[in-house]
């Protein structure tokens, strides 16, 4: 047991002597947690600039403009009365949408000639385009309903029948889980899990590769002849440090006032399986590729696109089968699925078992391959010693 703790101490010393690795493993999660927390801290976009071209200048067009001004999502950056230099002004104002109210809009509306309000949506940024266009649709839909009800009222329809005359049936949309459509709740945790995976892979890419490159692997074999013990000694320090990062992430949720209170115990357990699964991938590559730079490059190729492939922001079912197959061998894909079920959707641990077993299978396969590869590396060293 004393020998085991001395080997653990050796691993921590090797980690601490590597200045770059130390800064990345400890600094990156903290830096990204704080930086992205403040980037997405507002949660949802507001005051998106739009341009309104009012060619009618009537009471009805003024009501539409007032509705735009009262909506928190959009803000009128320019009110124009013609379309001269409209494209140029839209670029200057970084307008998410341009709303064009045609001439004789009020007159045509009252005489039921169905005028058309044109909305030009700037889709160079899909997020702002969706928010702004939805807000404009809500405003114009409300205005349309008001005009219709007022017309019915003038026709002598009783007040208690106005709503049913205008709207033959009601539609109700109920938002669950992220009712405020808060972007912070949606994106921030997934990015931090990706950062944790990347720093783990980066650190473990150097675990055995640095031993091979520096010629210290033979010393490690003498101190620790057991292959299983060597793997354990290499992984445990990163498990301990990952738990520390996990606590820091939890403190960040308190700092940014995120309502992540439920299911923390099962999520922590699943996070442990996630860390183990990622660790065995890093260990395997570090053993098979005995060069620090190449091992790091290979693991970064795996880690960099993992968030995009995970299905967290773009549905996995909408990707080609080949891409889905690649995504399913990356632990992050399954961890983020479990996270969404437990924290965002307030599900139960039993609903995450598929994701958990997938991570266990990935970790088990990589651990067996790592054991076999390390066994032959150890055997080769012992033969040279003889």
C-alpha cells in the first residue's frame, strides 16, 4: 500500500511539473466556466434592432409600431418612411429584420382588401433571426386579432360572442423544462462538460507518452510491475482532480443562480462513469502512440468536434448514419443525454440507463485494449533489461 501511495505521489508530481498541463487542466474549466457564464448570463436575447418602413403613416401603422416598441425582444433602431438606401441602412444598424408597412395600409385593411406587411429577415445569424421574426409575428398577430374583433364589434356582434366569432377554437402551447427558453440553461452546461472531456484527454494523452519519450517507463515498471496497478495509478489522480472540477462547476451554478438542484447525486455518479470512460480513451491512445505531440493531436481530433456531434444542439437523428456511429463512440454524447434527462427534463436515473451503459461499454473496451497494449509494452521493456 505504501508503494501504491508513493506512485500516486509521483503522478501528482509529474502533473504539477508540467506547467502547460497544470494551467490547462485547472485553469481552462474555471476560465471557460466564468467566461461563458457571463456570455450567456442574460439567458435570452432582448432589444434586437429592427427597421420599420412606415409608408402609410396612419393610426393603424402607428399601433403596429407601438406594439414593436413594447416587445422586449425587439427594438426599433430606425423608423423610415421610404425604402431609399434600405439595404445600406440595415447593414449599418445590424438589423435582424426590416418591416415594411405599405402605403394605404389602414384604408385597405378597413375595406377588406387584405394589404400585405412585408418582413425581411436577416438570417445571417439564425438565432437572432428566429427570435426577432417570432416577436414580429406575435405583434402583428395581436394587431390582426384586434382589428378583426373591432370590425365584429362595429357589426353589432355582442361582446360575449366576439372571441368565439373571431376564433372558432383555442390553441394552447405549454412550455416545459426550460420555460423561459433560457440559452444559459441550454448551452452552458454542455460546453463545460466538453471542456472537462478535452482537458482529461489532453492530460491523459501525456500520461504514458511522456514516460516513453523521457525514458522513465522502465523505472515505472520496476516500481510497479502490475499492469493493472499502473493503469490505476495513472487514472486515480485525474479522477480526484475531476471531482474537484465538478465541485467548482456546482459552485458556478450557485454563482450564476442556475436552478440545477434536483438529481445532483445520480448525475455525479454518471459524471464519474463519464470521466472513467474518457480516461480510458486517453490512456489507450497514450500507450499506443508513444509520442506526446502525436497523442495530443489524435485526442484533440476526437475532442474538438465532439460537442457538435453529441446531438446536444443539433438532433442526432438528423445526422447521417455514419456520423451517428462516430458520435456514439464518444462518451460526451451519452453524458449530455443523461444530463438533459436528469437536470433539464427532471427525469429519473432509470431513464438514463441506456446512456450509462453505453459509456460503460466504451470505457470497458478501451480499458481492455489499454491493458493488452500496456502488457506488451511492459514485456518489451523487461526483455531489454534481460
